[in-house]
C-alpha cells in the first residue's frame, strides 16, 4: 500500500471541484432561476434561513457525493478514481458509511463555517463585525492547516483522515 502524494490528492480534489461547479450551475442555478420568486424571499429573511437553504441546495448534495463515493466499491470520488486513488481505513479495507460521514463532515467544516460568516456579512445579524471577522479568519487558518498538515507526516494524512481513521492510497 502506497500513500497518495499530496499533489495527486490536490489534483483529485480539483477534478471533483469541477463536478461541484457543474452541479452548482446545472442544479442550483436552474432551481434558483426557475423557482427564484419563491426562493429569493427566503434568502432575505434571515442569515439562518439563507444558510439552511444554501446547505440543502449545495453542501448536503456535495457531501453526499463524497460520502457515497468514498464508501462505495470504488472507494473514491470521480477525481480520486481518475487519478488511481482510494480511501481506505487503517487496515487498508473499504471504509463504512459512518467513517465516510465523519471524514466528509470534518473536510467541509471550514466551508460551512465560511457560509455562516458570509451570510452574516450579507444580511442583518446580531453578530458584530469583529465577530464575523474572527470567524472568517478562523476559516482561513483552517484552510491553511488543511493544506499544510499533509506535508508534515509520511502518510500524507489530512486532519479529517486522522479524525476519521482513514488514509488515501494509490492503486486500484
């Protein structure tokens, strides 16, 4: 079992990001365009409502893509499969749904916290500007940590790999 180089993991995520963008344009864009008269008022009520709709339209489907693909027989998303990478547990076996949920939740936590901060910048909120500034800087720190952490260990594990007890390997 060979640990996946960090460079390949980044490339795989960029391929997966193409899937996310296509989904966002096709599905979320279409839903927003077709149902705009119904959805638009929901986004202007409160940051909580806007964030919930955003979560249901983007974060949840994207998370399900990662969860279902990484615990499936393919052991990886489309990007990982294209580059010959697999997500496995510490014994090298396929991961289960629970482990995949934990891994994906930790992976996208900075993304969701960023949405939390952005909605509170865009819509009236009880949080002060300095609080939002601190939240968004914490997200920046987490992103930097996610980019640096795999470079600090031989297994090229990221924070979410350590928490979920997974690793990404090369080979089909």
